């Protein structure tokens, strides 16, 4: 989802080696920058509830001559000491509830997959059609809500509609991974039908998205997103460099999937000769929808009706697409690695984040947030992801990263992970003020 793949040619394939993580400097500023500091300690496990954490902070504050207020919840925070370790306070400041231990190098993928119950790999066509009916009904209902809403309520209606239309994409996503239905022909038809209203060419996305799964969190090579590398910044024109900093360093970042959509999915030269006929078919499906639906929408509802019924829900969909992409694979402790250092289990198990959202979002988006098992095997249908994740946690739970959707999480994603830095994984743009 990176804007840098749109603003600069990142396919040059620079080689980067990642050095051992250095201990924090006592002169380093406090605040969010401290999230990029790792503190190696003895390999022990610490589990602390928020109430216990509050009591600890209050005891420390009293000993210093005062009492600091802290919000209290019964949610459990777990951090692991050894390798990359954070205090409970730092975990909360990132928006995480758990930071897993670094995954050791060399764990066989088969060993991890064996922890997943076999039934999780079975497709159920009846369940698939129920999910299809749900997403169609949710999108239709959201359009009715938009039509009936007064102006002051439209932002709420648009938020609901954007989330509902994200369900179109998620089921199309399952079709592309061959985890939706037992028939590939059905999957291709459903995938094109669901993604065309989003003007998202299904086959083009399916082919390029496969590279994201094959090279998750591989520096430069991951097509979903990767941090800017210094060499890229050095070679950018001042305009492109400024645009990159604005897009990736502000909340605009949560709509950067639009640039990814433009960059990767309409240029036939990016695809092999054998792939081009299907990619062209999907592009034509999108063109057919736009050529019929858009003029009718404008004719009967006017230009504001076009904005109200399609453009705003479409922007809502891209918000969730950008957010999901970033949340699933981004945190100060999750490294991007060069091709030479990359390990599949480290990337897919330790480099993927399980995030909890409000239940209605998880329902409309078909548990796309239960993302760890999906990255370990794309063959798992969405309705079996939770069972699969329980199996993974039972054997490899110490390596799992978990977060909760919150303002703190979004703030961290905007302020911190900008430029690749081998010592701390990322550095914010502000660290390069004197250079650019």
C-alpha cells in the first residue's frame, strides 16, 4: 500500500543488511520515539493486568511524592522479555495488548501449520453463499440508509457503507486466494462481480497480491507496503520527497491504498503475457460497471448523488483497506528484512498482527482482522480463521502480536514507521530534517 511505490521507482532492489538491535541511548527523546527502542533482557515471561499496572504506577508515584491517574481496565497485557521487549506502558502507547517474542530462525512452516486443526482448511459452499448474501444485504441496506439520511447524519451512513463495501473486497480477496468456494470458476465470477463496483480489477489484484504473501515484510519486494529506504529518499526530487513525507507522515496515509490501486492494477505492462487476457477482462468488468452505473447514478440523483452514494463509501473502503494493510504488518518491533535475511515463519507468524475491532466491523469485514492464520496459509476460509488462530496460539502463542483498534494505534502508524533503519527497524521523517 506504500505511496513510495507510486511516487518513486522502488524496484531498484537496494540491498540492506539489518544489524543487531542496539540498546537505547539515555539521550534519546522520550515519547513515541521511545517505541523504536528495544531492550534485550533475560528470556522470561511477564503477564500484567491493567489493574496491576495501575497499582504499580501509583506505588511508584507515591514514592516520588505524588499520585498519577491512570485508566483501569481488566484487559490483560502480555510482554515477553528477551530480544525485543517493551514495558507495559510502551505496549499500551503503541495500541497493542501483547508484543510477542521474536520468532527463532529456522522453525519449519509445516510445524506451524500442523498446529492448525485440519477442518480449518475445508471449504463450505453453503457458508460461502451465506457470506455473499450478508455482504449484498449489508451494502443494499447501507445505500438505503444514505438515501434516507439527513445531511447531518450522512458521515455516519458513509462510515457504515464504507465498511459494508469493504466486505465486497474481502470476499473477492477470498476468491483470489481460492478459499471461498470449491469451484474456481465460481470464485472468479464472484470475485469479478464483487470487486468491479469498487473499480478494482480482480485478476490484476489477485496476481500482485500473491507477491505480498510470498514476500511479506521483505524490504522493497513486498507489494503491499514497505518503509521508505534512505537511498530512495536521496534519489527523489524535492517535490516527490515532500509528497512522500506528506502522504506517509500524516493521516493521508490511511488513504494511500488509492495510489497503490492506481500504480499496480491498470498497467498491463506489469503482467506476463499469459496473465494479460484475464487482467484485461477484469479491467473491462470495472469499465462496464462504471460505464453503466455512474451515468445512471448522475442522471437520477445528480452529481451530489454520485458523491453521496458511491464516492464517499468508496473512500471509506479505501480507508479500511489502508488501515488493515498497515495494522496487520506494522509496528516498531516488526522488522522488514532484505531478501537474504528473510525467513517465511518469522515474517508470517511474527510479522503479522492480530487486531481486535468493534464487532460490527469484524462481522461486515468477515474477520479479515484475524490475520495471522491467513498469512500462514491462504487456503483457510474466513469462517474458520478464529478456530485456526486458537490452534496457533495453543502452540506458538508466545510469538503472536495482538493489538486493539484505537487512536493510539493509528497515531503510532502515522508518526513512527516511515524510513527503514536497520538499528531500530524504522525512523520517523523528523530524524532526517537536517538531511533534506
